[in-house]
C-alpha cells in the first residue's frame, strides 16, 4: 500500500529539487530524441517524442518560467 501512495504522489507534493531534475531531464531527453537522426514520417511520430513520460508537462513548466523571466527582465 505504501508503494501505491508513493506512485500517486502529485506534482505539487514533489520537492523543488525533484521538479528541477525532471525538467532538466525532460529537456535533454527531448532534444536527444529529436536530434537522434531518425526520419519522422508524420506529425504523430514527432508528437510521441513530446508526449512520452510526462515530458510535455515539464517542458510546459520550463516554458512558463522562461516566459515569466523574459517578461520581468526584458519586457
């Protein structure tokens, strides 16, 4: 039962360090998959790269923080 609770941990229950690690690994893994040299036949195959393993969530968080940073310091 403790494993089920561990897996059910929501995004907001994670420490900041874990969130930052997940954001960094999502960015690196996405870039790695996109630059691997595979030819993508359709848009669905490209979307699968972004939708794999909750990457889109962490990439969205990164883009939101980046947009706020740019707005505050350069806007």
